[in-house]
């Protein structure tokens, strides 16, 4: 009689099916964070943003030799946030590059292969980029405030971060840059082309308001107030026809206009 051969228990266990791996959104966020922070263009763009914010604030503060006719708080905010006017260009270019660069290098195919549902990649990129941009912008603006405050004090202009008006406008300036960057990101996701995306964003932020300023019609004035850059400046310079929360909604509306078709095309088009 032939003896039965019994396989060892560890051999039987090796044939058991492996547990199914689950792709979590936190993992996608971590992946996008690594990609964002390891790109040289990202590091240099954020470094330029901080330097411009501090440098332009210093130039403005050094040219204030007497007490400002405005309130001390508004003068301090203006000096700390004047760099936003140039940095909106920096963050716009970076926002387009963050997504269009993956299409130009083909990296997006690997990302979508790892995440077959596709949309989590888009949302994760948007979250990581916008949050990082807000934090870096706020650091640059606070650094500009710290540098310009002693200079302004010598000119008789004093302010404090304990003042809710000052703090709200500084945070608003960082929020504006983050929202403009997010708008540029979704334009880049929609067009998938770096030169075209940058041209579209800068055209809307800079060229269109400049052209409309030469037209005196009332409807043109109203239209200009609804442009993202015009509405967003309420967050840090004040004034305008919108309250800060209304300005945020206007900018979010512009973001939705490009984010929705970008998401639809990502699902339907080949990478």
C-alpha cells in the first residue's frame, strides 16, 4: 500500500490568496506630495515667491518717509502684500506646470495606471498644490510683514498682528494666491499644454483687465469687477464691490468653470 504524502502546513499556507490591496485616497495624497516637493521647478518657484514678497515689501517700505495718509493698519498690509501683484504670475505659471508637466513627460500615464479611477489623482494634486501654496504664501507674507514693520515704524507707521484687520488681510492675500494657483492648475489640466495654459491664465489675470480698462461702458465696469483677479484683490487690499466671503465665492466659481470640464475630459480622454 502506498503511503499518502501530506504537504507541510507552511506549504499549504503559501497557496492561500493574498489579501486584496486597497488604494486609499491618503496614499494618493502622499504620492502627489512626494511628486510636488521633489520637483526642482516647485522648489525654485516657491523660493522666488518668498523672495519677491519680502523684496517688494522692503522697497515699498523704504520709500515711505512720512506718516501715511491712510491708516497704519492698511499701510502695513499694503507693504506686506504688495508682492502678491507679481507673485500671482509666479503661482499661475507653477499651477499650470504642476499638471501639464506630467502630460509632457508621460508621467501622467503611470499615475493613472496606479489609480484607474483617475479623478482621485486630479483631486489629490489640487489639494496638495493649493494647501502647499497657501502655506508658502502665508510664510512669505508674514516674513514681509516682519521685515517691513521696523522700517515702517521709523516712518511713524505702527501696526500689530494682534489687530484682526491686519491678520485677516494677510491671510486673505495668501488665500488669493492659493486660489489663483488652483485656477491655473485646472486650466492646465483642461488644456494639457504648458504654453497654452500659461497664456490662458495670464491673459485672463493681466491682459483682459488691462484691455477692459480702456472701455468706459458701464457693463464693462461690471464685468471687470467679476474677473477673478479683480474680485480676489478684495481679500487683501480691501475695497471693491464684494465682501471678502463674496470674493471667495466668485473665485471658486471661476475655478469650478474649468475644474468640471477638466474632470470630465480626464475620465473620457486618453492621457
